[in-house]
C-alpha cells in the first residue's frame, strides 16, 4: 500500500509555442530554465491538449497528444503535476524557423508534497546549472527521495537528439537571469546591477560592431 501511495512518474517532454511571438518570448527573462510552469488543458478539435503556462500567466506552448493524455490521467487520479523548463531549442525548418522547448514533468501523490517538492526543487537547481538528471525513476529510486536526505539521481539524460537543422538555444540560467530573479524578489540593488550589466553588454556589442566596420 505504501508504494502505491508514493506512486510517482517523471519524464521530459517537448512543447511547441503556438506562434513565433511566443517562441521568441521563450528566450526572455520571463522564461528561465528551472522555473515552474502551470499545466492547463484546452479542448482542440474535441481533444484535450495540455499547455504550459508561465508564472506570469502566458501560455508558452502545447504538448503532443500522448503527453497531454498522460498529464490528464495524472490529474484525473488526483496527482499533483509540476513542470519545470528544461531547455529552449530552435529549428530553422520549415522556414522561417521556430522555437520550441522541453519540460521536466513530475506527477505525484499530494500527500507527499513536502518530500516531493523538496526533491523537485533540487532538480530545478540542476536544470539551472545546465544538468538534466534522470527523472523517470523506478520504485527503489523513488524510495530514496524519502529515505536519503538531499538525494538526487546521479545519472543524467543527454539532450534529445537534434538533427542538423536544430540547436539548443538556452539550457541554463545566466548571470542576468539570477540578477533579474533577485530584483523580482525585492532586492533593488540587484535590479540596478542587472540594468547596468545589460547596458554594459549592449555597449560592448555596439563597440564591437563599430570596430568591425571601422567606425573608430
């Protein structure tokens, strides 16, 4: 009975923005690797499709039918579903190209929210560092979440196979992301520093362009 109560499912799944606009927004500071997204469902052609909504209320993309079905079943069972942004990719075909992303998805019994959320938070830190831990765990591995303090899987998962027309655009948190997060948390000093950092980067880029074209 205990193992049933501690039922858990974790997996990585691709999602696709509905337009180029949403795709471009994935590269911004409102969509940081390792942060939480809400899973919502929308009926499309009579089929319930899962969408990933960021913490600012924007729907950033939808999952395929199979992933949507898995998430809907988890919700129907009364499980809690957490979604973390794992990375953002870009494919240049078909033209003019499009952004897409991958989520780390976790389904678990809400009765064990304290242990599970602590575990998922540790995964979020790893994702932010550019590391993708294995999250499709067997029964013995799931038990370690409850029996070993601060446990995290040592095995990692390579990025999904990419064809020659696809690249990973964002797979970790940047210094700017960290400063923006601290500013949002109320640290005004970090807000000033982040703005100054961005200004310096922009000026450096402009100086580089000017040097290349021999403007000075």
